[in-house]
C-alpha cells in the first residue's frame, strides 16, 4: 500500500490535522459515517473538522483484501457514480464520501470497513471473534442468517464456539441506537480504534 503525505491529503481541508481521541460519536468529514475513539481533527478554534484515523491520508490503493481476493481497490474521494448510489459491501451503509471501489466496479468499501480486524478476543472473555463472509447461525440482533441489500451481502463477526453471531451492519446500527438512547459510547481511552467499537458492541450484547 502507498500512503499519501500530509501535503497531498484528499480531504481538501486547509489546516493540518492533529491526532485525537473522541469520547463521543462523531460524523466523519471524510467518509460521512459515524465514529468514536482514534481520529484526526482540526486544532483551530471553532473548526469542527474531524475524520476517522482510517480516513486520514488513506492509501491510494488496496491491492489485497481477505474477502475480496480477486479485486484491486482504488481510493475515491466521492463515489464515481454519485453520493448515495453505491453501498459498502461490508456494512450496508450508502457511500457518501471516502471509499474504495474495485477496478471492475463490483465492490465498494468504506475506509474503516476495509480495515476491520480479522480476529480479536472479547474483553473479559476467552472467546475469539472472527470476521466471516458467511454465518451458520442467526445474527443475535436481527435474528436472520442472511442480511442483504441488492447485490450486497455484507460481513459478520462470529465467535470461535459459533454462539455469538453479528452482522457488521447490525453492530453499527446497535451503536447508533445506544447513542440515541443516551447509553455510553465505547470507551475511547482503552484503545480507541474501530476495533474497540466492534469488540465493545459484542461484549455489550453478550451480557
């Protein structure tokens, strides 16, 4: 992967961004999706510009992805076919800003979704969680094995014992629901990455 230097940022923001951690959900000015934890934001007073860590100086290309092995992805500041005309093949959300699209125009990924961890362990548990393209049991949130939107099927997280299954889309929806209901967002001080959003959500549902 090739990374862009600060002077060649795609976001077009005039001020240099600085690393930060957000303890509340924010709307990323890059991909236009919600985020929490590690981010980059404008240090200028009264400027609210903020982006995910993954949306700051994103690689120009993604030459390999575990679940889209035959695809070569190119970064786009906006969807080539216009905002809201494409759907992320991981989380089901519309593409409104930064994204990766494969050279054949078949798959689209948000930068954060393109960088989801393939596996991790739940907090306070010995269970391992794996990112999968198919699940054998129902998602514990939507109670369905398959969740699709047109051509998009999406990815899911499944525990090593098969008892915990969640579509990535369902985890994202749950975070928004919790936020709207006034429940705490994932602890940005523990790690702060998209990794934490996923693992904290799974731990929340497990209990």
